[in-house]
C-alpha cells in the first residue's frame, strides 16, 4: 500500500458524536444521565467544539429519537449568536418503507422538530446500493430538493464507498447540489479508507470533508487494557481484538508519553493526520477535556508512519458496516 498521507490544507478539527445519547444496548443509557449529558454539551461549547452529529435512529427502544431530542433541547438554551456558530448534522435512515423522492420528507421534518430547528446538514445514514440502488437515488434526489428549497443548508453522506461516492457526486453535481461531507468508520482498527483509491483519496480529490466515526473503535483504543465493565457486544469485541490492541496500545503509549497525552488523543490525532475530522462519542465533561487536549498537538511524521504500519499489518479489525457501498 502506498503512503496515503495527504497534504492537510486546514485543521479538520474534532466534532462530537451523540450515538450513545439514548442507546441502552451498547452504552447503558438511562435518563438519569441527562444532567451529565447537558454538562458535556456545555463543556464542548465552552471548549470551542462546534460540530455535533446525531441521527433519527439514535436511541434504543422507547428512547428512539432521544439523541436528537437532547441535542435540540441543549442547543435551544444557547444565545442566537452562539447557535449560528454551530453545525448540527443528522442522519436519516433509509428504512425499507421510506421510498420515493418524498420518502425522507416526513423523517426530515420530525428530526428538525426534535432538534428544535437546529439542523444544518442532512445526511443519508447508509447506502442501499448493495440491495436497493433504486431506493437510494430517489431518496438522495429528495434530500437535494430540501437543499434547493432552502430547508437545510448542506447535504452529506454516510457509509459510501469510493466508486459510489464519485458517481453520486457527479449525479448531484448535475443539479448544482454539492456533497459537503462523507462519514465512514475510520480508526486504527478500521483503516480501510486509506487504501489506494479509497474514500480518503476520493474525498481529497472532490473536496469533500471526511468525517471519522468510531475513531476510538467503540472506546477500545482509549483503554490501557481489557476491562470487565464493558457491556456485552463491546466486551466480546474487545476480547476478539486483543492481539491487535496489544500491539497498537504499546506504540500508542510510547507516543502518548512523548506528548504528555492520552491514548484517546493519539487515536484522534491519527485520524486528523489523514485529513479526517474524528467525532468521538462524548458523554462526560472529562471526555470533552480529553478530546480537546488532542487539538493542542499533532503526530510527527515518524509517529504517524509507525501507526500506519501497525494499522495495515493487523488482520484483526473492527467489523465492517454491512451497508457500506463499493
């Protein structure tokens, strides 16, 4: 694999992921955490973080939509001038019953209501190219209609592969609608975007902002060892990935000591070194502080190359998103 390191023209920064806000299965959410989540939001704003990512499918069971509701409530308390500085992005799920050009219109309106009007970028949550390409095109045309109508400022994509991304950029470009961003799973345990001709390269070529979700691999890259407190799926994943985690953590720990930083900061800065904005899930003010600390330094070239080598060498990786298109 050739060296995919880009020339970073501007700092991609760090955003805030809110998948855990309402998710009981992986993150053990309960409403008693809402006070801490509000404090997390306020700390993020106070520290200068301005990008917040959510989705209409975030929140399990009776808490479906909770992430958007909480984020909307928190944003509503800000002064108007502060709200204008934010970029709040939500993802709409292409469920099988959401079909046709108007298939996401009601979902968009519902998300905007839960977000109390603070909706700056709408994103298709995943690609249907592998199983229903006809559904995806109609839905994207509908989202482009929303941009053209001035109902939302920006359009983004999520879980799209390089071939599909190039095709869709050309398709939407014919209408004069640009793709602002692409979200994909991207971390030291999911380095696939860096493959030659991969989405990192395509995003650079097309001027699309690359966003790295799960940059800490569900928190596994932020831990110094296996922990019994992880909930079921994360515990199983941690055990399966231990051989890869051991090698990575050793190198990450050396780098962290050199910079007086945390393992999480090393993982986040690896994404940033490749031109991607990581959006770690933040649930406490302390986690915000840890993420913000990563903005104060960057990996050296030898450090990045060593982490690149380890990431590529390992056959043990995070499970790929099954809806990621080619």
